[in-house]
C-alpha cells in the first residue's frame, strides 16, 4: 500500500535511527518505515499535527499524543510501534539528556506551565521538576555539564541546577545570585 507523503502543509518531520525512519505526517499519523526495503512496518494515530520529530532512546522513541481529552507524551517500541507507556507531561520541548535510566528535559505539564524535569524511565516516576515559565523559555536547549544543568527561565533568567533539581544559581542580565550566599 502506498502512502501519500506529499506535503500538504508544513506540519511534518522525519527522524532516523538504525534501519528505521519515523515520519511524522501531516495526517495525524506516525509511520515506521524500514530503510532496507522502504516498507511501512507500523503506523500510529497521534491525534495531533506536529513538526516535532520523534525523540529516540535505546530502541524506543517518545512523541506527544492527543487521542483523548488530554495531550501526553508516550513511549513506543521503535521496531514494532507498540505503546510502552504514558507519561504525566504533555511535551518534551528540547533534546533530552540521559544518565542511566533518568531523562532530563524541558517540557510542558498541563496547568503547571513549562518545567525542567527529571524522569526515571525504569521506575516510571517524575523525580523532580522546576518551574521555568509559561512561554517560550522551555524551547531553549539546556546545557548539560558534568556537575550542573544551565536552563533558561522566565523573564530572562537562567538557572544553574544540580542533577537533583536544586537551584544553585539564578542569573539575570543585572546580577548573579548564588544560593549558597557567595
């Protein structure tokens, strides 16, 4: 069966890992295409148009899904397209950073705004979250260093966070405030 991939609007994206292409089509579907034979191996109705490509981790991927009243991020098996789990957040706004089974990222939580979050994928729990704002600040890619995360926050602020979610420093255009009083 041929799939019409001709662009009807600008709401689409493509991502590749190994022999799989994940095409986020403007018809509210994701398609898993095997690069070795160019055949569609699975499809997922996401219920949402998006220009955000799938985000890969090991042999899985994350996408936002809006098939019901709420939008939430879901994790799928890359090879089969099988749903693995739902998450308690609506989006992953920036490229995540993984340390073991913990995913660090900025995203959106319903009615709570933009957050920097740490989520344990193995235990399936949100470890911590720090409010960043209600606007575009969550779309700036955090900088992940060995001992801290630097992330954009509301009103032009920048936070230095440790990997436990503790705010170490608050930086603005006017000053830097170290939480340790230094």
